[in-house]
C-alpha cells in the first residue's frame, strides 16, 4: 500500500509541476508583452513583385532585441508565422514569398511585427492593408536600339521578376506588354504614343533625323504603377559609303549580266540554212522568200515574208524541154536569173507534164 501511495504522490507532483510551468510561461508571456516598446514606422514597399517589410526600433534595454514577423492574406484572414523572419536581429524582412499566397490582382495582405528578448517581448504592430494594384510598382524596361540605314529596330527588355505564380497557376508576367514611344528630338510626346509592342520596326524616310525613344511595362489587369525608361536619342544616317558602293556594284553586275546574255543569245541564234536542192522547193512554195546563193552550194533563208494573195486572171505555165530519148531521165532545170525580181516568173507557178 505504501508503494501505491508513493506512486500516486509522484504522479500528482509531476502534473502539478507541469501545470505550474505552463502557468509561469503564460504569466511570463503576458508580463513580457507590456515590458518592451513595439517597433515603429512599419512600411511595405514592393517593386517588380519583390516586397520588403521594414521597421524602426528604439532599444531601451541592454539585452539583445530580436523580431518576429507574422502575415495573413485578406481571403483566408488567418495569421501565420513567417519562418524566415522569426526571431531575427534585422530591421527588415523580405515577405515576397509570404505575399504570394493566393496571389491575385484583387487579394490584399497584412503583416505584423513584435520585438522580443530573452525574457520580455512587445505587442504586435500591424501594417496597413497592402495590395499590388495600390502599393506596388513596376520598374522601367531597357530599350535595345539597332539602326541599319533608314531602318530602325527597337526591342523591349523587361526587368527581372521573381518566379511567382498566381492562384490560377500562371506567371505574374505572362501577359505583360511594352509601351514604346518614339518621337523626334525636341517634341516629347510620351502621352500620345502608347504602342503596345515588345518589338518595333521603323522605316525612316527623312535621313539625318534625330529620334528619341522611351518605354514602359504595361501590366494590363494588374494596373500597377509603372515607370518610363530614361529616353535615348539616336540619329538616323543616310546611306553610308559602304552601302552606296554595294548598291552601285549590284547595278553594274546586273547590267553586265544583261549585256552578256544578249551577246550570247545573238551568237547562239543561228540562221536557217538549207541545201541548195531544197532552195528550189522553198522558192516554188514562197517566191517572195529572200535568199542568197553561196558558193559552197548552200542556200540561206535570210528573210521570210508573208504572201499576200494577188488576184490575177493570167495563167502562167512553163513547158519542159522535150526529151529526145524517153529512156534517159534528165533533171528538170530551172533558170534562176529572174529569181527575186518582179517578173511573171516570180509568181506562183504550176508545172505541167506534157506527154
């Protein structure tokens, strides 16, 4: 019985000590919350979706003072400890990851900070309501300029954004665009030329003109405050000496090629050459064909003229020379002395065989 009584007493003492410890801790936390002064001048600044919480603190004790940060988003309304900024000795905290919970264009966030020492702590101090549309900014992009003769190529290079995704799973910058503005030097027209393109190509017809360019990010539905980039001015030159020489060489090369083709075509084009034996047949068919007889017994058709039919009632016939020996066949000879002349022999003729 004594052993049982001792065991029961030990259990009771253990429970009593545990409850006393919890009570002391609770009283200590309650007591510490009124000892240290809270942080002051809390501020949230967000640039390119990187959000920083800062505060100030007047340390009135010799002990080391640390700070703890908690956050909540407007949709869930539940305070959560932010582990990267728990019991830190810094006066600032990067809450980018904390403010990406349920990230959307309509959601808002809060943060609160308290000071703590080994035995004491302060009350939490709450920030004002934060939203990206109202309190965040987007930095200016960089404009890459390339001038080639009278052509100008502009390209917008976006600033760096953290790899954050919205509650729908899209990147925060998935549909960002650029407003590129170009104007002639001395005529600043930033308000009247929002060209929503990340790349722009210009054809400048006026040589020697000086242009200026500036750009800003267009976050569309985020409706965040944006900044125009520092203007850059450049001069569009006329064609350089090298470009002029290239153009002249191209024209000369084309002209030489055209002349060469014409010369080759002239030599390749051959005259129609007929044997002398066929010349008579061609002449009989077309007496108006202009021919010349070469000494090498080759006839060359120089010119061909269309025959215009001529109405005539005259009938011409040529009687072949009688053959003394019927068994001997002699070729029919035709006198060419009247060929090409305006004689009746130049008219179409019909050869009749006389028996």
